[in-house]
C-alpha cells in the first residue's frame, strides 16, 4: 500500500500559490494532505522482525525496498525506520535495520 493511499487530496487556491497558478495557467493546486506518521516505540520495535543490511557504495533505498518488499514504493519505510531521511545521510558501513513484514510495519507507523 502506498503511503498516500489513505491521505486526503487538498485543492489549494490560496493567495500563497498565486504565482504558481499563474505560471502554470491553472486555477488551483492539487496537493496531498501531509500524512502523520508516528515513530515506533521500543516495544513496537521489539515486536517487529528485522534483518540487518550494511550500507555499501551504490546502495539505494528503492533497490532495498524492491529486494525486501517486492515493491520500490516502500523505500520510505527503510528511511523512516532508520532515521536517515535521504540516501545522502547514509554512509558506507552504516548498519540499517530492515523491518521484514510490510503489513506489521505499516500498522506500526499508523498507515
């Protein structure tokens, strides 16, 4: 399940986006409502089955997501779970915990 599946779509026609609407010649900007994800507690983490991955040169979140979940769309789970928002924050040799059961981790995040 993609992370935006349960989020609302917002039609934004505020003055703040007027420059963008004029530039694109549109009446309003359509945006996804920002999802609120909760951080897993220590108990939540203890209940999740994870595997260890040592980050190496050339690794990408989407490749790890494809390998462990069979879907590149879940790259953000690995990033969020490990506290590395982008691949630029991960250095070769860093140890990542990859939660295995996708349904459990999505439930833990409140998605």
